[in-house]
C-alpha cells in the first residue's frame, strides 16, 4: 500500500483539493488550501471573516467554499503550515500565485524569481508584482508572483534569481 | 544572503539578535571574543571550537549535544571549578575556561591513541582487579586514574561567597517556567492563590525561546503566533498577577515530604539556599533529548535537534554549512526549515518509519525547497575524525534491517538527531511519585489524575514532564493543574470549577485527532482513578 503524500512530502495531482472554477479564478483571487491531513490546527478557520472555510472540529482538515471566499487574505497571513496559496487568473492570460515567504533577502516588487513546484523542481521564472512587507505581518511576508496561467497549480515556492 | 561575522548570524528573517557588550574569555589560555548574554559553550562554538571534552576511557572527542544542561557532554573547568556544564554558564570578561580531559587539552589529546589499544591493556572492568597489591598502591593508582579519565581536579578556588538560607511559605510552588509552568502559575494565581514560580534559567519560556515558527493549535491557544512571542505573552500575563512571585536562576534540587529545596543564584559570588514550604507543588520541568545508536554517534558534530535550535535561534550562531537531519517528526521538520532560514543547507532528512512522522504541511514546506526526505532509511554511521565530515545512510527492509548495497554517502558537516524527547522526571522520582514506562508518552512518566495530580497528594505535573506532547498541550495541562490547585485550596468558587470542566473538555477535543490518539492511548495506561471535585 502506498502511503501517498506522507511518504513523499508533497501532494500528487490526484491528491489535490478540488480546483476553483475558471470563472471564479478570473473574478478575483481565491484561497487554495493544501492541508489534507487531520492535525489539531485551526487559525485559518478562525481568521476567516466570510465563513468560507469549513472545519467541523480542530482536527478536521479545512475545506474552502470558493464561492464564499472574498480573497481577503486573512487566512494566509496566519497559517503556520504555509499551506495556503492565493490564486488568480488574469484577463491577459497570465496567472498569479501569492505565497508566504520567510527568507532573506526579502523580496520586493519587480524582483525576478525562480519558480519551484511541490517537489522542489524548478519550473520557470516569474516576476514579483506585489508584496506584503514582513514588518506588517510579524516577519511572514506575502509575495505575489506573476506566472504563466497553466502554472498556478504548480508553483509553490520561489527563490530570488542570482 | 544571511551575513555571518565571527561565526555569528548578523541578520535573520525572524529574530533580531541583541548581543551584549563584547568581552574576552580565555580558553586554554587563548583569548576568545564573546558577547555578554552568551553561554560559554555558544561563544566557544562561534569561535570554531568543536571538541569540548574527551570520553574518559577511550579519549574520544566529544562536542556539545543538548545545549540546555542535560547531557554533560560540555563539561569544562571554569574559573578553577571543574565539571561545569558550559552550556549553562554565561560568559564574563576575563573568565578562564579549560578543557579538563586530555593532555595537553581536549583538542590535541595525546591519549587519543588509546582508542585502539586500551581494550587490550585494560580490558573493560579491569580497574577493579588491577593494582590491588596494597592499599597504598591502590590509592596512588586510583588518583592517577581519576586524573587520566579527566573528571577534573577538585576546586582550587576556595568558596569566597556568602551562603544564606531563606525560608519561604506559599500556597503553590511551580517548578519550571516553560509554557506548562507559566500556565499553571497564571491559572492558580488568577484565582487568588499565592504562587512562587522558579526556573533555573535567567529567562522564562523554557523551550519556547528557540521556536521561531508560528504555532499550530487554535487561535485561543495562540496558534498562528510564533513560539518566541508566546513566551513573551505568557510572561507578561504572569507578571501582571500580584500574588505570583517569579525567581529566575533558581534550581529546585529536591522535594522532601512536600517541602522543596532550591538554590538561587544572586550574582557571580552570591547565592542562597531556599527552603520552600508549599501547600501544593506543580512540577513542569520539561524534557531532554534522546539520542540514537549508530557508529560514531559521539563525534563532535552529532547534535541534538534542540541543541542546534538553541545555538542558532537563541544565540544566533551558525551550526555548520550542511546538515543531515535524522528523524522526520515535527522537531526534525521544523528544524530543517529553521536551518534554511539561517542560510544553512540541509542535505536530507532520514526517517526509519515508512512515513513522515510529523505534520505533512511541515514536510511540504521543506520538500518544495528541494530537501529530500528518505523514509524507511536510517543513518549507519557518522564519518570524520575530530568532527563530522559526512554520513552513511541506508534503506531499511520490512524488519528494520539495513539492506546491503543501498548505502549512500551524504556530505554534511553536522548531524541533528531528532528522534524524540524523554521527560525530565528526576524530581518526581525523588519525591516518591509512582512512575510507569509509557512509550506513547516518551518514557517514564508519573501516574496522575485527570487533573494532573500525581500519586503524591498535592504534587502536580504539567507539560512535557507528564508526557511528551507539545507547547499547546503543555499550556492546557498547566491550566488544568493550576485551576485544580486553586480550587482544592479553596479559591475561585463556582467560576473556577466551571473553568476547570471546560479546560478538561478542551484538551480532550484537542487530542481527538489521529495525532492525539497516541497520547490518549498512553494516558489510559497512567491515569489514576478519576477524582470528583466536591
Ligand atoms: C524543535 C521543537 C519544535 C516544537 N514545535 C512545537 C510546535 O510547533 N507547537 C507546539 O505546540 N509545540 C512545539 N514544541 C514543543 C514544546 O516546545 C514543548 O512541548 C514545550 O516547551 C513543553 O513545555 P514545558 O513547560 O513542559 O517544558 P519546557 O518548555 O521544557 O520548560 C521546562 C522549564 O523547566 C526548567 N527546569 C527544569 N528543571 C528544573 C529545576 N529542577 N528547577 C528549576 N527549573 C527547572 C527548565 O529550565 C525549563 O525552563 C516543539 C519542541 C521542539 C524541541
Ligand atoms: S481569503 Fe479571506 S475569505 Fe478567503 S478563505 Fe481566506 S480568510 Fe476566508
Ligand atoms: S492554518 Fe494552515 S496548517 Fe492550520 S489547518 Fe489551516 S491551512 Fe492547515
Ligand atoms: S549539558 Fe551542555 S551540551 Fe548537554
């Protein structure tokens, strides 16, 4: 029997939570949570002002109702598992992934970054087009990168180029 | 990138290292630069010292291991006093530090050649049967042998300080100022009980002070907040309660029929003995790190995961350039992430079980940064002469045996052993608590009621000493113990009883998931029959 993600340390495609619809992804940014294992953790649920995260008890893995999610980013600020990604598809055919970033040097708008998938493989390069600076969120910076649309369900880590 | 100077991190994404005044200490007569607030071991490590002592029989080099005063691997002579754990004393200008085993010192020890031959000349145990021709010969040889083994010389310094005795009466004594102890003190204190909390460190927070990551749990238990900040939040709450007194640098050495003996350090030359009469005692002394059997596991560079965290996150000292992590529980996974934050590379994480032991999300964090996780693998040996230069790992078969031909060499200059903790239970034993070996809880733990009272009436436990769990559980247990103490002393009335019920319910819910299952199973084996609060 394969133990799946607990053997590998990353999720395969078939283990991912359901994708938000293309229509929803185009409307505005939406929270996509990759936290499949029952663990005693609930700050995402507790921080969501829109009641978009479902969690029956503290050990229940979170499920996002993409229609209710307003994209406010409260949950991604506090998630200790770095398991939440804000995703968006733009009209110009590009995609955007926002992720938590806690390394030096801090990234700034305009920085070029290498893009990595869940396994740590490089999948391309992207540009940072927005950040929440670390000092505004107890040293967890939020970084939004512009990536090819087809990579929004792939890119899960970034590193500065050079 | 992260800037390093004199072995010390100059910047860090999370921690702002505030170093004290620069001072000079002398290590085997050589001047070493240090900063006030650093321990001797930390300062020496930053200066590049890796060999802290020699083993007493084979004279094998030893480094530090735990960095929190629990393993004795770092003992040296400090200002003429032998057997001082250098990870627990703080530097002072002009301090004289010497390695006490090895000739001329631990680094260059000429006796290390014995590693190969000593078993032929002095088979194990032969010191009992040799040199017994006369008492004189025996005494002479025993003296030589003691010197040779490096247990240190008796202090040359004569005690110059003053020794005082202070007698203290209080409702509650809390031993240990980690999350468990602080929570117990807060919750007993807030209902009016007179509380004295002591901790042997010059700071409160216990293990929290090195946990730079955001915590799990519920927002009520401050999840999403960094461990280092939680320590500060609890301390502030504690200091806000008038009837709670805190004494730092105060170590409890024994509990005798409900009275505790402690030693409080006042300054470099002064200290006093405390005789504490408390109606209730809460022991929250935490845990120490376990090690693992493999070839060369005593080589400097093989460290406890918590030891590396202390070095790196408390003192801002870089442990090395490339680490290998043994164990994929939360501690190993979190440490891997923290090493990367400090600009240190991690070669791999090895795990003997067929699956990652800690939370998946912690594993995913480092996996996406390219750190391989080898499940069903173990470390076979550490390589290197005076410190770690590499390691060999291998795949395990279904019967946990290494599969020949699967050995893989890993390049690394330090190895972190993250294979779990065991409760620091000595005080409980000594106080006469009934103890039991419960593997699910990390080792030998006290029997306790569901309110955390042990078999010795009035003696409570909270946190890791009651069973290895984590900080959120330690805080919850501290709350239960603290309120029960208050209630049984007659404080708090109905309100306290109601909160106690809630607290018990909350911890049950917290432990209801698969990660709590183990704990719940363990607790079943050591819970005394439930008490009813009247
Ligand atoms: C790497 C790592 C990562 C972790 N991550 C998490 C996490 O994400 N979430 C989480 O909830 N938990 C986490 N934990 C666990 C958590 O840190 C511990 O479970 C928690 O600190 C236990 O609290 P405690 O109060 O029982 O003991 P401790 O924090 O160990 O405190 C014990 C205190 O007692 C003092 N003491 C001991 N003996 C004496 C004596 N005789 N006299 C006076 N004082 C004494 C010690 O100096 C110490 O300050 C982690 C632990 C580690 C090592
Ligand atoms: S982004 Fe805002 S609305 Fe959406 S799930 Fe997170 S907290 Fe809720
Ligand atoms: S806060 Fe993050 S780690 Fe915790 S349950 Fe929510 S998504 Fe998972
Ligand atoms: S006692 Fe100092 S390193 Fe363990």
